[in-house]
């Protein structure tokens, strides 16, 4: 009898708690759309302001399509719109340097956005919520990705570029090649060699598998699940015990993140203890030796997360830019002819980044490839904790002025900014010539958002540019004359949705065959 009474009381208590939770959520939703909310004067759909359910529909149910909806909002409501209960979005490139400020102007990241990052990645550079923590972690990496250091690394990049070209040209399978996989092998070998002192050997193996691309796609596929259900962020830590219940791609990801990457960090420690000194800097070994970096930032777990996140960021983004460039160069003979003509005097076995940068049309092709590859296509919100941001701008002959309260998340999206028709007329088309006017180029480069901006701009920007120049030149001189597209259309490189990085439609491949 007492047991039944206890069960009844427990059920009543749970029921009351549930009803209280429902009432609380209703109260929050009503407050969000009331005049008392600090963002009440900002335009946007009421459903978006009401709760995260609006964003959930487009990103979780329709899979990564909220950016499309945000673009429609700007067309209706203007350059600054309210896209969530506590979040704004801006489409005006003139406001980039306010949202993504540099120097000592503090810019934090939004918790809702960071929920995407789980496991060891959650303690890496990209997951640094507070401005000061990000600056500490970034300082330790900056010297390894400076322009001067990348110039020193250039011979290694050149050698891997030649190895990539050789592997493509010597492929005797005669089967269609997914070039993104090939380029991912190239970028993976490079970033691993630089960070850990040893290549993964993807370019040395027979064929193009295994590769790191599957693991990268696995982590991107889970992004919205953890963003909207943060309580599930503990699941990756339990993955080793759930191996038989999860897909092969996710299992590979977990193995890389929890087993392989920590072993690489431990090996770096062992080499240092044994007094092994390499001829050139090895990122993780030097970070372990960095006396200015607190020991709490050198744990195996944190460095594993940092290593994995930099690997994902440094491989798939650059590989996709090369894919976009490959498609448009091969599909437009006039672009290929002009690029080949400008590279006529260049020795493919002695490519130099500093020299290639001075070739106008090559630079134009690289920049246009970056513009239409996007990098992180979706919004990257920032929070100014110390200052209100003042926006003044015009759109469609209307003047807008807003005071954005400090502590408010506001972001921009590469997919929207890189298609600003005032800066990039006929923006859906691949037109390298738009970058040849030097005055216009400076203005366009200030608004190009593929590497983000401000104090949190992509740490590997110099490495990416060096890879893109050397690889594009080598491919154009050695590979493209013998290559043609196979059952591939422009839809296979067009933006369709977001999974952290901008994605084409599901199942898309840029496939080629050798002539």
C-alpha cells in the first residue's frame, strides 16, 4: 500500500514538473515576442522570434537550409533581421568589421552555435567561447601559420602537389575519379605532416581510399543534432562502448578522435622526451614546449581536440575550393585557355607562391573559387559583451539605423555576403575577370567572407592560399590538359545546404576521367 502511494506521489510530482516546464516555455515564448524583449524592435518573422523551433525546422528537419530562409528574410525586412529569440543577422558587408572586430575589442561566440562541437573538439580553438581564451589558444598557433613560416614550408607543399599530379596522371584504373576525394588526400597529407611530422600516406597508397573525408563528413552530419539537443553532447564520449550500434563512418570518426589523435600527441611527447629534434617545426611538438602556454592548455585531451578540429578545417575546405576551381576551369574552355596562356612561362617543377601571386588571372581564378566555395557557409554569430553596436545603412532606397544591445548574438553568412549583387554582379556565375580591376578587387576582397574576419579569422589562411596557388597552377599545367568532366553538371558544385561547411546537393560528385 505504501509502495503504491509512493508511486502515485512520484507520478503526480513528475506530472506537475512537466506542466511547470510547459508553462515556463510558453512564458518564455510570449516574452520573446513581447515589447519587453530587448530585440523587439528588430524586424523578422514572429515565429523566428518566438522560439528556436523555426530554425529547427529548416536546419534539423530540412537539413541545413536555414541560410536560404535568412536570405529571404533580408529581402523582405532589410539588412538587419531577427532570426531567433536572441539572435540577429546582418547582410551588409559594410558592417563586417564591427561584428567581427579585431584587436582588443572583445567578441565572444554564442553557446547555441558552439553546441555543434562535441567530444575533444569542444576544447579546441574553434570552441573557445570567451575572447580571452581564444586569444590565448590562438597565440600558440599563430607563429606556425604566419606567412613567413608557410613560405618555409613551401617546398613540402610543392612536393605534395607534384605527388598529387603524378598520382592522378598515373591512375590506370580508367574509372571516373571524384576529384574532391583526391584533393582531400592531398590536403590531409599536408596538414598531418606539418602538425605531427608524418604524412598519412594517402598520396602514396594504391587508389584513393582510405581517406580522411569520410571521418570529416561524419562529424559534420551530427552538427544539428547536438546544436538542438545539447543534452546529447555526452554521446560521443560513450561512443567506444556503442561501436556496434553506430554507423561505420561515425565509428571511424570516434576512433580517429578518441584513439588515433591522442596517440599522435603522446608520440610527440615521447619524441621530445627522447631528445628527437626535427629539421623543421612540428606544430604539436613546439606547442608542448611553449613555456608561455599554460599547462592546462597542453593536456592530451585538449591537444587531441585541437589537432582534430584543425585537421577537419584544413582539409575539406581547401579540397572543396580546388574542386570548384577544377569544375569551372574544365567546363569553360575559355577560362582554361587564358589561365594556361598566363602560366606558359612557369616551370611546373619549380612553382613559387610569391611568384604565382603576381599572375593576375591565376589570382582571379583562386579568388573566384574561394567566393563560390564559401568555407563555412552558414552564419557565424559573435557577441560584443562590452559595447552596443551602432548600425547605419541603406537597402532598396530605405535608410536603416539600429542600436544592437551589448550581449546580443549577431552574425553574417558567407553564402549571403559572397553573393552581394552590388559587389559581385551576376554572382551565381564563375567570372574570374571581375577580380582583374584592381580598385574593384580591393573592395571585393574586403567583403569576401570565405575565411571569416576579425580576431577569429581562419588561422590557416596563409597555408590555404599557398596550397591553392601551387595546386591550381600545377593542375592547370600538368593535369587539366589530360582531364575532362564525366557526368557532372554545375548543380554538383552549387550551394544547397549547410553542415558546418557549405554543401552541394546530396550525392553530388565532381567526377572526371583522363582523356
